[in-house]
């Protein structure tokens, strides 16, 4: 996993590096400008000696200083460069003013007004170095008036330095008007807002450039971006038998409602649980038997039958909710499952029952996982959801990361808040982001049943002995990776059947003590 930063964490890392004399502010600015030019050339396959045109929009802070470096470097490559400044040059920070003056010896610095759009040839690149990390307010109306015509004009490409101006990099939410980009170049690490909410839409493509900063922020506020490094612990032990690899129990609904639970059970088995049992009402037993072979079946009539079934201590993880129903019978089964104190995944109908009060948050624990989508999250945590959906007026805006962490703390369990910007949070404050954006975008994963598969994958890893937070993170990453491997046309049934190919690709050799 790779740390993903807030604006404050990024500023702290830069300040620590400068204070330690490891690098100067001017050197960081120079490195940033070089990386922007490099990313632009690579993205549009531009040779160094090509003749191109660029409009550089510089802001009143250090982001503007990066823009002046970009202008100088492009001019040195033979580009025709026009530079516009929003603000007063005399008020620029010291390093930004230094690069302003250095550029001013090569070319003019114009005021940024709406008239600039009329001077822009259609094949020009526009570099947005107005406001980057740490924007805390909506763009001023005169600036919006100047930018709007530029956004409507054809351009070869639009490049944002750190962030499209107007985007809150702590939440991925628009603080009013946002000047969207085709490519965003950020430095050292991605920021949370690059992946959350509207961030990917406004950023276009994302390039992360090394500018010579060696530190991460660490600490209790750390958020990790899930990566393939999770695969190291997914290999199964080389010794043991089926029960040493865990026994997952999936609770299913009545006749003609078992498809979701079957998907979950199949996923739990494919991800490595040694045994998976699907428990359903007696009337649904024959239907499920016609569709399942490796998954075992048990008939359970009611809450008491589930309590009796869970006397088998080999059943060490449960999955409730996919196609389960919301009748009083299912409410009783939910209470029986939670009372057993085993690791549990609650999805779909089980979340509805929880929101309706069939059980309280006091029945949950740190080895349990809730997997809500946005609607379910709003029913479970209405006040948190209302805060998240309120239109932001200032930054850092309340984010999906903030909401998920608050929900996990309140519920006392792991919360996996689904979406292209899935957030997984534990009640102890740990937090991870599974970004299905940019080169990991999988719009075809928005298909009926895919969430049921995810719930089953988590249950399978819980059965294998993975802690809840780690199980949720690994399953979320594999869920996207499997969809990427299959490609367009995916339906939910394809996910469990494609999962072995992905596991064979990403797992390392089993470790003796790995779960």
C-alpha cells in the first residue's frame, strides 16, 4: 500500500524537508516545473524540439511559482509561451517571485482576463498553475469570469499543476467552479481528492511525480491507497486441511431469492475458504442444490436453527444480507449471528435490518464488516450522510474518508463504503482508499450482484483468519483487479470464476505462517 496525503500532510512534508536543509523551496519548485513539462511531453508524445504553443496561468502562491518554471522550461524547448498572472506580482511568496522575475527577463507577464481566450490558438496547451494543494475557498468571481471562456475554447490539452483550480484536494469536491483538466500532475504522492468524489472527473489523467521528497507523514491520520502489495498475504498455507483454511457460512433468502447468496458463497470459496456452507429456508433447499456443488447446504428455519448451527465452532465467519430479506425471521437470524461473536460481513438486506433497528451498533465488534453503498450508508448514518452531501463552501471540505471514519467509530466495526472511491475504515482510525479510477477505472463493475460477490470475498478471507480491516482491504482491491482482468461485458457471475486467474497472477509463494 502507498500513503495518500491530505493537503496539510503534503505541506508538512515539504516544510520538514526544507527545514532540514535537505532541499530548498526553489529546488522543489524547479523539480516540479521539470516534472510538469516531462509529463506533458510524454502524455502527448511531444519531442523536445517540437514547436508548440502554451498559455500558462499562474496564481498568487507557490503553485504560480511552479507555473513560471514551466513557462521558462517550455520556452527553452522552443515553444511559444504566453504567461498570465492572477494577482499582484509584488505579493507573490519569495520563491514564486524569484521565478516570476526570472521569467520576466524572457517574456511578458499579462493580467489574466477573459480577453485572453480571444488570443488563444486552437492548438495551444493550457497550463493551470493557479491554485493547487490546499485551496480553501471558491475561486473569486473575476477569476471564474476569466476562466470560463478558456474552458469553452478548443485546446490541444489542459494540464493542471497539482490540482484543477477550484477542486478541494482533501475531499475531491468542487468548491464552486472548477477549471477541469485533461492531465493533472501532482508531486510526491497522490492526494485524497484526486481519487474521491468528483476528483477523477476533473483531473482527467493523473501523473504522480517524484520531486525528491523522501518522507511520508505517517501518524494516526494516515490513509493508504490499496495496491498489489496486498497480494503478499493471499497465498494459502502449504499444510493443513479444509477446515484449517476456514469455514464460511452464508445465510440465504427464500425460494427464487438465492442468487445473491450463491454468488457470495461461490466468491468465498474461490478466494480460499476451505469450506463454505449456504444456509437457507427448507423451501429453498432444492433450488439451491440444483445450482451448487462444492458449496455445502443446510436448511435453517429460524433464529433457533441458526443458533444451533453456530454451535459448530468450525464455522468461523458469516455473511448475511445478500438476497436475505427483511422479515421478522431474518431479523431474528441477524441477532443470532451477531450474538455468536464470530467475524461477520453485513451487506444488502442485513444493512437494512440494522438501519431499521433489528440490532444496535452495540452488537457489532471490530471483527465485523459493514459494506454499504451510498443509499445504505445514508440509512445507517443519516446525520453523517447529510454532512457529506451538504454543498461545501470552504475547504478542507468534509469528505467520504471523513464520513467513513466517523461511521466506523460510531458502529465500532469496519465500514467499507462502496463506490469507485471505496473507503475502508476501522474503529481504531485506520483508513484505506481503493481507487477504481484512472488506469483502474472499471465502469462495468456497476452490475447487479457485484456487491454480493465482494461480500463473499470478504467472508472468505475472514474465514481464512484475516483480520476484518485487512480482509476488507484485500477483497476490495481484488474485486477491482478481477474486473479489470475480465474487461468489458462483465457480469457478477464472471467475478468468482475469474478470481483464480488474478490470484495466480498476483500472489507470491505461500509463507509458512500466512493466513
